[in-house]
């Protein structure tokens, strides 16, 4: 455990050196953050932000969102994708919160323990561990690592979590391995790494600041070197007019 924690600190330092300060996103109202996180599922941050602005412009209060006609609400958030799924999910969440609390608010969670917050959020319709972790980290200032697709991919390639670990298991493992003071910043760093370098299709290991720490990098680099040798050999074996010169 101690060795892994030192490795985590090294990863954090290198990510900060490469990408600059790993700034934590703004701390929003927890209900706003929850709705925004639902809108962000399976889309870009830009599209999620656009659909959230559209939602609040069309329906300024949570009561108005909850009472909106589902087709109208879906059309309002269309820019975020999967609108016909997300609209009824948001309304179901709002309905459940109001039924329990008598108001559209999650501010009371600020006074609850991490375990209580996680249990409450994941008991809401359609809210899983990743969504709960985002709300905890960015709206409630809790020390946790939300595991989205980028964090999941980079953590598996780095060998921080088992290769076949689900996102939920990866979240548990990373929270246990990572010192509390680094969890949210590591989340930001791994997301940036996944978007810019450790891409899904073809990771750019040749420019990765963590290549010497990554078990996956040697194989990727070897395959890339073999591909280049093959291309080079093919080019040498072909004459200027395109005919084989051998």
C-alpha cells in the first residue's frame, strides 16, 4: 500500500507538471450539480453546459422543471443528447427529493457523513456511484474520485486497478489507494490525460509523462515501432513508378 501511494503521488506530480494546476471545478449547489451531472452523461462538457443553460432559461425553478411536459423538457435539453432518457430521469429525481424533503433541495447533505451522502444520492432514481461521487467532490467538497470513462481507462492502463475492474470497483480501489488530499485533483489530472494523451483508440504513449510508469506503454510503443518499420520496408521495396523493385 505504501509503495502504491508513493506511485500515486508521483503520478499526481507529473500530471500537474504536464498540464498545470489540476484545478477543481466550481463548487455548485448540490442539486444543480446533480442535474448537470445527469445531463453530462454520454456527452461532452460543452454540450452538457449548453443543455443546462437551456433548461434553466426555459424553467427557472425546480418546480417548473418537475411540472414540465416531458416532451417539452426533452426538447429543451436536446443539445445534451439522450434527451428522451434524461428528461424523465431528472423529473423522477426531483419528484423523489420533494416527496422525501418537502422541497427541492439537497443542501442538508452538507451536514451528513460521506457514507450517508453516498447512500442518499444512490437511492435516488437513476443515480449511480459515479454521479454520486461527482456531486460529493464538486458540490460538497468531499474527498473522492469520480470514475468516468477517461479515469477508468487510464487507471486500468496504469495498473492502478485490475484490468477487468468495473467503474464501481475502480472507484473503491482508487479511493483506498489515493491520499485524501489528492483524490479530486487526481480525478482532474486523469481526465485530462485521457482526453489529450491516453486516448481510447490509440494512446499517445510517446508523449505521455507517465510512460515509464505504465505497464501498457511498452506494448503500445513496440506495436507502433513495428508498424513504422513495416511502412518503411514497404516504401523501400517499391520503385518511384509504384512497381515492386525487389
